[in-house]
C-alpha cells in the first residue's frame, strides 16, 4: 500500500488560504509534478504532492477492471482522503482545495474528485479519464456545485482513448461540474503551453 510520503512546496499550509494537491504520472516523482507548479498561477497556494510507492499509483492500465488494480487504487483514494482531511484540519476549506495531475495522476485526480464530489476549488487533468474497464457510475456521488474542471488530452493518445475523456466529461457535467474539455490533434502524451494557459484561466484564475 502507499506510504504517506509527501513533498511540500509553496506557502506554508498554516499561512496559505488555498492548497493544491499535485499527482504525478506513472514512473515519475512528486518532485517532477511540483516542477510544473512554476507555470501555474498559484504563488499563494500551499502545494502538496504525494509520492506513489514504487512510482505508480496502480499497476495496470486505468482501463483494466478495477479489481486488477487493487489494493493500490483504493490505497491511493484513501491517501488522498487523508490529505484532504489534513488540509481541512489546517483551516483550509474544501472549496479552496485544488487538484492537478498528469496521465496516471490525472486519472486519479478525476476518480477521486468524482467519488467525492463537492464544491472544490478546481481540478486540472492533463490527459486522463475516470478509471475502469467501463465507467462505474455507482462509485460517483455528490454535487460539484459548479467546481471548475479543465481536461486536456491528445487525439490519439497512446494511453488514454479520447472516448473515455468524453464519457468522463459527461459524468462530471451531470454532477454539476463546470468542465472545459480540450482535445488536441496529435499532441502526444505530454503537457503543452495551451493547456497550462487554459488551466490558469479556467481553474487558477
């Protein structure tokens, strides 16, 4: 299971009014994803980046049956719940907690916020979709109350089919998230400046 190893940056959690949870991709590190923070409009945020044990949040594709990715997937969801509780305990309300992830971290971002829909600060998924061999709508509860969400992806993408991105967007919208989805032709499995610009404009404004 995932150990609670967290890298922090930005403002001290006790002095910040907003917090950003950043989730790295498969084979990457918390430091890697924190490197992205210098391009985001988050200078007054506390930044919290958990490190996945063995550098992966779950072992198989996000499109595998969820049971194949256990107990790692549930462990990752539990870890995020603990981090949110810790941030809340420090005095930052959920409506001032933001999420951003890339690839596997983007999938986990969307999965967590949709399983725990409420008024969040916002969420950014750089190439990701809801997790499972199909979408398990029974896992998703709550009301986003207009939470801004930006999802950027490539068509095609080697790991994330654009059809899953569309389906994920529809689920979030049905739960009252304010979703902007942008599909880039042949972008590749990466993050481009236009995605950063959209994240800043729509979520970290």
